């Protein structure tokens, strides 16, 4: 792809680094921004800069937050004895959209994947174990995607928490095997949360 401007080429190259954005799409987006009023592009740049500079991770659940504790963790109407373990913020948003879950979350920050060099130490699993050890938690819901990596992570967490007195469940398989949580429709995901099953029941099949 030949460019008449080095500035245009640099902008396209940076835009093309975003997931799902090829160079042709990046070019279309950059040219669209060029047609907009300068102020609008500046608002976008400022919003991205502020997001990158000021965003925090919740000290309790590791969700993305503007404050040290996210709005979910500071909500006193939620059930502190119930924790839903998810991969990332997209899964929190998907489950919240179902309006079926009233507990707290624990965001792992990924899934165990040896191929990608991601091990248990790269995730927030030890922090989850420490939460359980402090007491007061009756149930942990494993709500990871039903992929090989998700199942591996589920089983690792199960082994780490097996000796503790906590009820370990997994969402019902209304979610198709191999599907990502974030792409499930709200009705199916909501029913999976409500109809969760003991984790041990799933691994004995």
C-alpha cells in the first residue's frame, strides 16, 4: 500500500495494530478522522490519553475502575459470600447485563495457556485463594469460557481450593463448548448463572 504522506502512513500503521483492524480498515478510519472537525479528533485523542493514564484496577476484584474500589465492590446490596470468577472485564459486563447475578466478581486477567506463555503466576489466582482463606465466602462460581484453556484454568482453581470449605460451582452449559462468554446472548448467559452446577459434577463426566 503506497502512501502520499508519511504522516498518513504512520497513523494507519498505529491504527492497524488494534485487534480486528486490517490496514485497509485502518486507512478508512484514519481518513474518516481527517474529515472530521479538528476538535472531535482532539476529544478522541484526549479521551484515550486520559483512559490510559488514569485507569485503575480495583484493589478487591481487579476489575477496571476509576477509583481504588470499583462501583460493584462498593455496592453494599451485593452478596459478599458469593464470588464469580471471570477472565476479564468483558465477561463482567456480559454477566452484569443479565441482571441475574448479585454477588461480587474476581477478574483473573486471562486464562492459563502454556502455548501463549501464560501460567497461574500470571493471573490473580493466588489473590482469589487468599480471599477464600480469609473466610466469609460460601460459593465460588467459575464462569470461564468453555475452551481448553478455560477448562484448564477451572481445574487448576478447583485443585487450589479443594481443601477449603467453599462451594465451587460452574455455570451451566447453556453456553456452547468452545464459545466465549462475552459473545453469549443475555438470556442464555443469565440462565447459565442461575442454573450453575457443582464443579466436581462436571469433571466426573
